[in-house]
C-alpha cells in the first residue's frame, strides 16, 4: 500500500526538483524562493528569496546549497540556516541545474556560457563561451568530461578541468525543437546515451563523439525521459505510448531486454527515470508515479499525486521517495 506521509503545497509552481541532506529536503519555486523542509514532517525550516523565478533543482554538497535563479545569479547558501555565503552574477538568467563535483559547481546558462565555479569562494575557474542556444538540464560528469545538450540543436563534451571543448554533435536538423536539451545523458563503459524529441536514441563513444549506433523505432517511440539501472546494464527510456523499455548497454545495436508496461498513455514528460533498491520509478505528465520491479518489469504500484507534470522523483531511503509536481506539490510517499 502507498500512502502520502506528508504533503507540502507551495503557493507557486514548482518547475524543478529537490535535493536532500541532514534530514532536510531542499526545494525551490517559480516565485524565486529556495527553502528547506524537514524530511519527516514536511515542515518548513528556512527560506531564501531570490530576485527572479527559479526553475533549477538545487545542488547540495556538505554544508552548501547551490541554486540558480532567473535574476542572473547563482547562490551558495548555508544548508542548515539558509544564509547566503556568496553569489555569482552574470548578464542573463539561469534556468539550468547545477552539478557539484570535486568542490566545483558546473552550470550552463542562457547567455551562451557554461561555467565552472569554486564552491568555497564563488570564484570563476573557467568559462566556455560558445554554447549555441541555452542550457536547461544538469550536465553529466563522466571520465572527467561534462556532457550536456542545449536548445541550439547541439550536444557538448567539455574537459572538466579546463573547460576546453572535446567534441560536439548535432543530429543534422536545423529545427531546434529536436534539440537534445531536456534529456539527462547517461554513460557507462565508455558509451554515452541520449534520447531527444526526434525520437531517436543515440549512442556515442564518450571520448571521441563517434556515433556507435542511432535508432528510431516506430514501435518504441522514445523522447526525452531517460535513466540508467544501478548495475549499468540497462538504459531506461520512456516511450511516447507510456511504457518504459530497458536497452542493453553492452549491445552494438538497440536491443530491448526489459520492459515495464506502465500503461500511461500518450506521454511527453521529460523527467528522468530513477532506479533505487530494485525499484524503477517512472514519472508522468499527469501526476502519476509508477513503480516497477527491476527484476522483471512488473508494475508494483501506481499513485497519483496531482494532475500536473511530475518534475522530479528523489528516493530518500528504502520504501520512501519525494515527488514534486508542477502545480506546487511536494509529496513524501511511503510504501
């Protein structure tokens, strides 16, 4: 049985996800507020107001909360108190999610830049200034490279130490609506996997950008919702017909070796698929959360938290997840 342990209803939309540390759930909203909730009760502990809307999911490391706002700033806040440690100002708004690795904050923007910022000082480490379009997702850090797409038709690989471009790729279409921008890439065994609105799954040599295989399957129309199994043997992709397929990461072609018949109907939600402790969590565009067994794809349960887009699913511990939806709900589900 699934139950809602607690529900926090924001007075604004939530176009982002959550992070968790030290019994706190860190969230943000389109009113421009970032805040901490007690993860056992949902009670608000602190809040910090920025000067613009927030569409970015907070990043948390040690005692630092990193949040990006459309007021053109990146903020570092104290995890326990919500007090500002530093801010980094740019010329245009941020809607992208920060990634924190090795005491560095990596983030894209809408000004054509992708930056690395020292998390302790707020000082700029490096700045790649040749992004076409704008970045909305969190980059993937893999083999000391950063991988991300933009709403400018291109996928980028940057050296994480220097910010120098390693390779970039586009699908050959001038239509930016086919950009690999809303997908969170995944990687294993030297391969990088993406899906995009052109309904192709594309697999690259992560080091060189060489396309290993690229497939559009009318029977399994993938789009932007992607994830990877904990053992890295499968890449999960949600189909536009509302099921989830698992593609072998070791095969040299699109081999489907796992399937969850979620039955969500016509589906466009780009939110990432998450596996935790043998359960695969599937988001939807109408507030439904579906849990499938990693072992065989069997549907374990479904629970509808709202009528809006599920923007993030965050496993907290065994049998407990935090779900956010576009209509401002943060829900702790226990099962």
